[in-house]
């Protein structure tokens, strides 16, 4: 199992607990064994797999225990990644290691010839959302600055 936040604000809510609960319930229903001796809760936001210590730990475990792991499950594809290029690289390695990564709420059939298209739709739409939010944030900052206002947090009085 793997679950994570995509923004630091989500660490304050129940997002991680909800993801864990749903993943555990799904694994129990499917009769999957959960490997509990590795961490799977990523509670810091990072855009690339290289900057996520938990997924790196999972990948290292998989590399060292190739025959023990056959699935890496997460709730939705945007929990796995919001960047199509880094997701493709990681997914390629997982498949090469014989591990099927999949979202329990939008599973892909890796035996189908359409899975690359569907993967692109799931992760590509999350990446588009990130780009739109970033652009809107930058536009708001520039607009605020153009009005001569402070775009940062209100200065503290000492």
C-alpha cells in the first residue's frame, strides 16, 4: 500500500487516514497480504519520486524482495503521481520488477492495449490541474503586486 498527500495542507486533515482505511479494507476484501514492516504513509508533499522517502523505501524493499511483492496499491492515480513523466519512469521500473501498480478506485488492466492511454488521462489530468493552479496563483500574486499591495503574509508588528 502507498498513500500520500499532494499538498502540505492535506496533512492537517483526515486525507491520509481515509486513504489508509480504504486501502486496508480493499486489501482485506481481496484477500491481499499487506506487508507491514515497511512504511507506506508519505505525509510530505513532493513532486518527484526521488524526493519522496517513503516511495523510495518501498522501491528499495521491492528491489531486494522481488518475489514477495506483486502489487503496489494506492487510492487514486493522483495519489501515485501528478507528473506523467516521473510516473511513467517509476511505473516502468515497477512493471519490470513484476509489480503491478494500481489505483483501487480507478484500476487499469495492464493486459489491455489501452492502459497507456488511460494512465495518461488519469495522471495527465492531475498534472493539468497542478499547472492551472500554479498559473492562477502566479496571476493572483502579480495582480496583487500591480495594485501595490503585499502579496505575502501580513507583516507582524514587533
